[in-house]
């Protein structure tokens, strides 16, 4: 689908590195260093997300020189210009690349790929800063913020997070973070907030300070998406872990200071055909509630790694064969099972975090499942289920998650709902809510991307339940642009759900608060500092995995 193609990972910072042209072989096209720099920048911004930094292929075909030299310059030039129905965008005819740029790209991929630098312990330590040492931090909470009902809101294009009060909607602080900042996670105690940017910069923010601020910082690579902290009893707040896209690795850090302790590469064999993959990116990471383990999802090799952090000197990793390409996921309502999308295969992999084994691979029936953390519902017919929407179509799959109480339904799609359309990224509910909310920010139709579909749980007993549409963008009363509605997040109590109205960087955006009981507009949060709000992370719901 178009929405799917637009949502491929884009490399954002590698293009800024001036890499040298690898050795030129006979017959290679001639490129100046300047042209090569342009090629690098375009490649890492537009192409690497699908074809890989090393061009070994992932969602896109491999572009190693044995292949590109075989098909030759003209074929490559035309392919880049016109695209293909299989998903390659038409960079030329869409006007996104000039003829000159396409000429450079066709020559660029005839040369061997440049390998961006590795990022090991020495590089990490060089970027590591403790701004306020643990001994100099407050010994008790110094503010009157209701931390458990605080929202950390991603301000994507300003590279910041806004900390917004869940009751008064007041912005307590706006804090500088990494480039194109991506997600926030909370330490088990609720004191520390961890934020990661796409440039792999991690900020650790102390919510006990009078005005919450960054107390430690580190860069863990050149490209990253995920961060998590240890949650198992006895290990609360002890460790943090960050996963990166480049280099393909994860690092375990000290939970008080972000001191890097252990780096592990994820390079290795693909789970099924056992061919070597040089660039298996780290996607979602969650912390087990049943064992001292991090659950690390490796995209290209299709492996789920259970990292035992009880002894990181003698690190034990259980490697679970799952499916590719692992992306995002969340726990079921018992928090024992973790469900993660294998988006290239239309499946959801289920891991039992108690036994560290694969429980099931569930075909969702839709195109490209994208759950976010998913949504847990009490279904009137099937008992506890977990929901995911899809990027490629309007379906929402409900998967049974109760092997003891409802064994016949466990790990099966028990019902398919039809929401507004494709381009959905996130579904949301809450244990106290009677509703399931489905966004569709990447739908090409502005009315659909500007609103949210809501299903009533009571209606799910019907075969094809209807939904209500909430016109979130209309409610936000924004004059200019075509904002999209993205990612619902509940407050701690579970009686309000917040949606981001995500507009262009130079236009007004907003957060719309909806009353979960009445489905009526409760508040619109607007502030000149709310630039491109996207993800929202309620402290309590995030640290306790309530969704
Ligand atoms: Fe995300 C979660 C990767 C684009 C908003 N995103 C995730 C996770 C991964 C990921 C691996 C799971 C993290 C975890 O749980 O540990 N995201 C990627 C990409 O590779 C991709 C497709 C493209 C890119 O170039 O980065 C991408 N993501 C986006 C966006 O464009 C979104 C919509 C807006 C934004 O802020 O950038 C976006 N991603 C989010 C959000 C979550 C997320 C809000 C967390 C959802 C949650 O409820 O936990």
C-alpha cells in the first residue's frame, strides 16, 4: 500500500557523515567526492530504510554491486525514475528527485556501499555525560507535580519533549532531546524518564527535580528507535537498554547514570534460512515482569532475544525463532505474554515471558499489522483479547489471549473489525474503558486521517459492529494545513484519552482530550511550544504497561 511505503524507516543522520568513496573497480562509473556525498545523503535519507545501510535488502530488494552491475546504469536510472508496482516509489515522475539526482543515484549504487562507522564502547563513552551526579540529585520529590499522571509528549520536529500535566493540561517543562525524537519510557519507580532520538541520543530526565531536567545523556549509535528500563522485582531502576538501527546492536546502561556497561551486536543469521545478515536492526524493546529480562526484537533476522540482566558479566541470551520483520508490540492484560508484529509476514508473534518460549505465530488476516503497544479488551463473547490495526487495510484483528480461561480462542483471531481505512498506526483502550479507539494518520483521505474510529466493547457481540467517528481535527479548530490525528493515550485514571493533532512544523498543532465515557470533546491543548506533537506517554500507563 502507499501508506506502507511511506512508513518505511528513513535514515536521518548517516547522510550527514562524509564517507569516502570505496575503492573504484574497472568499469565503475566515475564520481566526484562531491557527487558521492550527495548520493550518500540521498541514499541514507530515502533508500536505506528499505534497502539497508549495506544494501543487503530488507523490505526493498538487495542492491549489492553484483546485482546493480548486472542490470547496469540505464536500468537503474529508469527504475528509480518510474518505480515499480512492488513498492519502489517513482522518485522521478513524482518530482521528488531531479534528473541530475537520479543520475547520481544510478551511478552511486554501482559503487560498493560505504560502510558507516561502528559505535563501540570508546565512542559511546566519549558522548556520555552525567550532568547531575546521583549524589547531587534531590533525595525527595521537589515539586508538586502528580508524576503518575504526567504525559511525556514527543515534539518530533523540534527535537523536544513536553511534560504536560494530566489534570490541569499545564506544560510543566519542554526539554531538548535528540533529533526527530521518537519514544519515551519510564523507570519502574516512576522517577526517571528516558527519551531516545532517531540520532540515537538518549536523555535521562529526573522528574523529582523542582523543574524536571536532563541529568544524564549518551549517544548509543547513529540511528536508533527504542529504549526501556529494568522492571523486575529487585531490579527496579537498575538498568536501561537502548537498541539501534545503526550500528545494529543494543547497549545495557546503568540506570542511574546511563554509563554504558555492555554492548551486544545483533549481526548474525536469519532465523529460518540461516543466511548471514550484516544489519539486523533493533526494533521494539520491553522489560519482562516475570523475569529479570529485556525482550529485544530484531527486525531482519526475525529473532526475539530474551536478555537476562541478572548477571550482565556472564550474559545469558535466549534466542527465540519468530518471524520477520519484527517491529512493534505490547503485553496482553496479564503482562505474561508479549505480542509483536512481524510486519513483512502479516503475523503477530507471541512470546511467553514466564518461560521465555515462543507461544504462537498468529496470522492476522490483514496487511502489515501495526499495533503500537496494542490494546487489551474484555470481549463480551471471547474474553480477554488483544487488538492490532493494520497499515495496509481497514481491519483490526482481535486475538484471544487467555489460554486458561478461554483455551479455544487463545492465539487465534477471534474477530475482525472494519474501521475507517488503511494507514492506521495505533489502537488504544484502557482496563476501565468500554471503548476501542483506532487512528489512521497515514490514510490519504484527509477526513479519515483527521478523525478516529471508536468501537463500543458491548457491540463486539455483533458480527459486524459499527463504529462512531470522532472528528478530532475539526474539534481542534486549526486554521491552516492538513494535520493528522495520531496515537491515543489514556490518563492514569482511564477516563480521558488524548490524541495528537500533528500538523507541519511551521503550523499550529494541538492535543485533543476526549471524555472516554461520553465520547465528547473535553479540552484542546494549544501552545506555541507544541510543535509537531506525535507520541504521548502517560507515566503510570507506560511504566506499568497498562493499555
Ligand atoms: Fe515509530 C514506536 C520504529 C516512524 C511514532 N516505532 C516504534 C517502535 C519502533 C518504531 C521500532 C517500537 C519501540 C518500542 O516499543 O521499543 N517508527 C519506527 C520506524 O522505523 C519508522 C517506521 C520510520 C522512521 O524513520 O523512524 C517510525 N513512528 C514513526 C512515525 O513517523 C511516528 C508516527 C511519529 C513520530 O513521532 O516519529 C512514530 N513510534 C511512534 C510512537 C511509538 C513508536 C508514538 C510508541 C507507541 C506506543 O504506544 O508505545
